[in-house]
C-alpha cells in the first residue's frame, strides 16, 4: 500500500494538537453517574454538500437529546478497514459501505448498547485515484473538519477515544505513534490492526515509543487470515519492553475468532473465549475507555 495518504492524514493531527497531553486515569463510576442513560440515537450521514469542511463523507451518531441536554458527550472516532472505502463526497449511498462490522454495524442493527451515551464519528476513506487505487484519503484529512465538528456538536474534548479495524486499526497506530504526547485521544483500541503498512520499518522504534504515550488495548482473533496475529503480538511485546512506558498496553486474543472480531468487543456482555497467555477481557470496553481523560500538560 502506498503511504502518501497517511502522511497527509498525520500532518492534520499535528496541526490540531499543538499542545502536549497526558491521559489521567480514575474510577469511571462518578463520571458515568453524571451522564444520562443511553436510550438510543440516530446515525446521520454527511457529504461535502452538507459539510464543506471534509474531504469525503462521514457519519455521526448522535445520542437522543444531544441538542437539548447541555451535556458534552464522550466521543468515539471509528476508522473502518479496506471494505469501508467509498467516494461519498456527493453520493451518500457510498457511506453504507462502512456499516459492515463493529460499532457502525451494531448501530445499524440497533444492537449498540454502551454504558453511556457517546457521540461516534465515522470518517470514510476514498481512493485518491479511482483507477490506480494505490492510496486513499479520509474525510477527516482537513483541520477544518475537526474545528467544525467541535462547533456543531457537543463533544467532550477530554474524552475522545480512538478505535479502528484492520487498516483502520493501522490508522490508530499511525495517529498515536506519530502523535506521541501530542495526540489528543485519551485512549485507543486497535482491532486486528494492520501494522505491516502503518508501522514503517525504518521508523518502527520511534512509532512504538510514540504509541506508548497513549493507553492502548489491542484485540485480535487467533484465526485471522487477513492480518496475522503476530502483528499485534510483536507490537505489544515491543511496547512492554519500553522501560519508561507511562500507560498500560494490553492485548486480548480471541481463541475462536478471525479477522472480523469487532462486534464481540463492543457488546458490553461479551463472553467469547480468549487466550489465557494474553490479557483477559475483564472489563467492558466502555468502562475501560471512560476511566481515561486527556488533559494538557508540559509533557512527561
């Protein structure tokens, strides 16, 4: 895969996060108690016609009452894998390609039941050249995209959480790895993450060290035939070898699942068997995320 799209994407995040950040860990119970119950919401699609400050279309999931509650909501940013690519600048039907697995699929099927109401941002990638198909660009590759989101939707900027599947998991690696303590996400969850294309060998040690500046929980299916398990295993081993790693880095491996293991992770009552040699699924993913918030700092 050509990496040119990634360099553009990464530069946008550096522009947004000029300050340095740390993730602060605390009991999520008081914060959860301050939020209303999640009673559902709606998924809204945007094209460039609707939202000029984007380089492609995207979805936003908005919890019920978002525009009248006076609350700033915790926010999940989800990056789809290769099968979610589509040109939705003008055609909103292309957005549906992102509803095949994970949080987008659960929302579509009305099965997404998080412990608290979240806003969910789902940017779509499109091919730069539809003929060559050698690189792609996301709807979020524009600093104005993020500033406009903050202006239009009540996003809690201290509680933004990053996740993605397959190539989307690789994007998670890229953002937190190159961002380091300038990345503004409180925690990150790469699922079946494509480390081959997104952790470039010549920069690997630097990227791994940068990733250590964000709490991470990696997930992978033991039977993954698309992105082999060793990619996540190698990442977690290298992160744990860092002596000055400030945050936890976990890996949970599903014994009987393959590449598409998203749905199970984001269902709060997940009971799928996991490999004993790696980290157990001993805390629902939403409580794990919400125990972290990202605050400005002068650095470590």
